[in-house]
C-alpha cells in the first residue's frame, strides 16, 4: 500500500495526468462517463479539506461524485496518483502577486505568507510529505515565482534553491504546529488555558521550581504573554524575521 506522501504513485502515469492537455481529461479505457480528471481531483480536494487525509479514500471520492469506485479508476489509477494531482491543483490556484518592484525582504516575506495561506486553506497539505513533489505545472509555476524573490541578490543558483527550501520548511513546520495545537484543542474539547487550569494542581505536586529556575521563569513569562503554551502568530513572525536577518548577512557577504 502506498504511503501518504507525494511521489508514491506510478511516475509515468502521474506525469501524463499532471501535464494533460485541455480537452484530454477523460478516462483511458472503458465507456465514457460524465466525469473528467479535474472533477475527480476537485472531489478529492473537497474531501481532504473537510476531513483531512484520513477522509480521503477512492471510495469516498466515488461516492461524492455519484459513481462506482471502478469507474473512478478509469480516470485516476489510485490514491497515490490522486494525491499528486490534488497537490499540484492547489499549487496552480495559489495567488501569485507581482513583487518585482518591492524590496527583497518584502518579496521573501510575501512568499512565506502565500504558503502559510495555502496551508490554512488546505491543512492537509502541511501534513503531506513532499520530498518527491509532483513535477506538474502547478509546482513548476510555484517554484519559478518563488525563486524570483531571491533573484538578483548575488546568490548562486544552489544558494537560491537552498534559501527557498529553508524558508518553505520553516513555514510548513509552523503550519504543522498550528494544526497540531488545533487538533489537541478539538480532541480534548479544551483550550490551552482550560487544559493548564485543569492540570496545574497535578503539576504543582510533582514540579519543583527551585530545581528548574530558568524553565520556570521563561515558561511563565512566555505563557503570560501568549496566554497559551504556543502562539502560532508569534512563532511565525519571530522565525520569519530571523530568517530574513540571516539572509541579509548572507547577501551582504556575497556583495
């Protein structure tokens, strides 16, 4: 069984579907149905958006479209290929503003926020491993657009790719932490504040502040400011500025 990651399907068939020409989105075999590959992909996206990757099954997509699972397989070979098509489709739809006339830090920050917005619209994308991303038109347009934020800064091609990879990895990690925090609150039916209030008496029995003075002081200060264990907005803003600061030093060295 294919794992829940991109690039796990048949490469030849996946590329054929990713780069299909308009008007050629029907099944490869069997009687022609009132469906297209695009309709199958959209149904998959809607299922994943509403219920996460656990809700995404070929049977579920077929039910959503009102067809049998066997009919669905004439359009998409399996779930692994469908995941790649879904991922590339949401990449195609990402808003991409023109950042050519703005300072480079603004361009890079825009790339980070565009990806964070993507994860908020489609939380399943943040949890899907993409070490072998779908090499479709959506990914290539995304990569081209995002590399332009680093173009002309004196970085060589490998450094541009590495800088973008580092930036996107940071955004994804924050999105995953945000998703985990929301899942914990939903599963426990308690906010962070409620959870701490319920567990503080138990913690007080086993925790010795004198033994962990630094953890006590810093944890208390952060908790008081964030009113929770973790503040995704602060984590994103703080981390993004540190990445931009680091790139500022690298660009200065290359100049």
